[in-house]
């Protein structure tokens, strides 16, 4: 049964812009050649990352150069935190909801990674695309939501808030390669959203600029 807020909200109460839904952006298949490029780029980067990562000491402790923050976050040094991207395993969707909604759909909390933003004009959320697809009819999202899918996310390591120019550098590299991005900033780090169709191009550009990209088995 739908939540009351969603039952009472329909297209007639919203303007034309917010009632448009971009279903065509969801679940577009990735070309085999593109998938091969992505895997090849990741293999090259992971091989380079392994070669550059200092081995732990005899007692298994991280190298002395690692900061306290990085030791708590996968043992990365400060330099690695700003130059190594972790590719999250899931595909995500960016969803725009009208500000009239007082309660978010429950499926958001099931996502392995999610973020929510509210402004005077909109509520935007990022969550796993599969959850949006599974619930689009249940919540009648097509009546009032704008949905843009097929986003992958690259996460940097834990960074000090005083660092300058980190986002400017990688966004410049990706802009030169013709890759559009959305950046989600948290207290610890930056999450960079890249379209699935441009992921291979993004990885190649980052590798060419000296960055590393590694797989991660979770979204945190």
C-alpha cells in the first residue's frame, strides 16, 4: 500500500517540469567493447596501485607514513587518498522529487550508498538504480519524479578538510576528456558520479593523469 503522502501527490499538483520522468535513462545496456575497456583500465590501475603501495611492517601495521585518518580508512597514505579512486560496485540513479513531499520513499534506506539534499526548489537523492526500478510503479514515481540512471560512482580516500584543489584537479582532467560529472562531498571525502557510458573514457583519462582506480567490494 502506498504511503499517504504519495497517494495524495499527483501530477496535477506539480508544474510541467517536475512531472517529467526520464525512464529512458534507466538500465541501458553497456556495450561489450566498453566493458572490456573498463576492465582493462582497472587491471592496469590495480597493478600499478599494488606496485606503489608500501608493504606493511612485520606485525601487520600500516607504514609509518600513513596518517591517523588514513590508517582508519584502509591504510591509505595522504597522497594515496587524493590520487586513488575506488569504483563502487553498484549502478546508481539520481532522482529529483518535489519539495511538497514530506516523507521519502522507504526504499532509499535499503541502498548500500545514498545521499539526500533539499533546497527550496527540489529534493534530490542518489541511491541504487535497481531499487528505483523495483519501486517506480509502487510509488507512482512516474507522476512526479525526474529520474536519471546509469551512474557509476568513484570514491576518493579520507582527506583533510584543509586540502586545496583536489576536486579542481580531477574535474579538470575529466572535463578535458569530455566527461560530465556530479560531485558529492561528505565530511571525509568526495564521491564522483560518472555516467556508465563514459566510465571507460573517465578511467583512461584519470590513469593518464597519474591517478589510480581500484575495485571495492562495498559502497562505504
